[in-house]
């Protein structure tokens, strides 16, 4: 079976938008733990628009937070920020700020497998590791100061064998394309994969890539939902996590289904497991919760008995009302260290 996935670099326009909204989410939570928000970003041609709804006691310069996040990615080109964040309608505000009922509808999936230490599909692990490696070279190794932030990785596996890797990486104009290909192969692809024997490797296959970011493409937050989760190898409910407060079931539920799946695999109850939770607005419990192991075993009763899938309970269990989300804006939200749903 062919398993192909993609992982954007930190400077991919969509991922820049993700980082901007997550940085704003963090700042609201830093100033008011009960902040509720649903924020999105659109960037194009030197301009970024931040829009959405926010219910918070916090008051700060949202544009300044977003601009600093943009600079932190590695971009030096100026951008113009437009902010249009409004309070929710009076109808939505009637609900208590700490209401235990779900604040929206969501279908979320959690998965884990014992095929890797990260309990993630191997192709996803490789792709995220390669994207992170290229970004780390740009940020920390002076020999790679010619790298620019934009780009992405595509990786395909058949069974346990990597069969192809494509790297698109932006670079300065003075770099020869042959140098770009040689250096990234030697210092990024080979260190991550260990060997490229029988692997088709394509690095900037159509030539130089010197114009990236919002100058070349538009970016939208919440568009890389597959890269944020399981690489498109498994179902997705279609709703993004980024830009949301942690009480949103699309966020809290996704973290809990992943955590429960990890626990089941870690305890040896299944080699891999997929959990589906369906949330309906205003209801505390998911209206449906189903878990199936890779061998077809129905693990739903076990999951229902052992784990609390109420949004408020998830937020309390993982202490999600804190600024921690900008750090997770790249390289996937699962299979990484330092986040409570992976502990």
C-alpha cells in the first residue's frame, strides 16, 4: 500500500498564517485564561488579514503580536496587518464563559500505532522530521544562511520502504541550484532517512525557488489540517484546530482521541487503533464514541469506560488553558515531545 504525505516548512504561507493565529491565541490565554476565540488569517502580497470572534477580558495590540510571529519565522519583508476581531453576538454570549457543554459541533479522530516510537505512521514521522531538519539548518547553521523560510516536503512509502522524497526549499538568488540540491541531500535527506538507496530524491526539481512566502502564494490558516494530524492517511473531520480556544471540541476532542489511542497501544491492547468522537453543540458528552483496533476488534466499551471525553474535563486534565499553541504550529500536533496529550 502506498502511503504519501506532505509536511510544510515553517515559512509555507499556510503555516505562517497558522503561527500568527496561534500566537494570538497564546497571548489571549496568557492574559485571560477563560478567553474564547475563533480566529483565522489570510495572507497575500505583503498583507495579512486577521479576522474572527473573541470573548476575552484581555486587551493588547493583536497586530504587534502577529508581526513579531511573522519575523520569528525568518521573513524580513514588511507586511501590513489588518485586524478585525469582534465580540461574539449577544446570542452566543448568553452562554456562561465556563459552560461545560460543547461550544460547537465536531467530528474528531485519534490514532496511534506501534510501528514507531512516536506511535505515528512512519511516513508522517519521516516527513515531519525532514521538514524540521531543513528549518533547523536554516536557523542554526551558518552554512545554510542561504535558505529561505518557504517550502515543503513530500514523502511516499510502500510498505516499510521509502520510495520517493521531494523537497521544495526556497533559497537566495546567488545559490546555484546544483549546490542547493547537493547540500540538502547530504545534510537533510540522508541524516533523516539514513540511506537513500533505491529512493527517488527530487530537490527543487523544476529549478531555482527564490520567491516564496506571501510574495508568491496566498496563505490561509487552518488549511493544513492533514499535516497537523495524520498526513491524510486516516479520516479527518474537516475542521481545523488552529486559532481556536482549547474548549472547542475540534481541539480538545482531537487531543483526547489521540491520547486515548496512545494509551491503548502503549498498554499492548492493540497494535493500532482509530477512535472517532462526534460532538454536538451544547452537549457535554460526545453523541457517538467509537474505537476499533487494526484487527477489527471493537474497543468502544473500553474507551468509554476509561476516558472522559467532555471538553471541560479534557481541558482540565491536560491544563490546556495556557499559552502553548504557537510552539505546535509546525511539524504536526501529534507524535511530538513536550505536549500533555503525548505524555
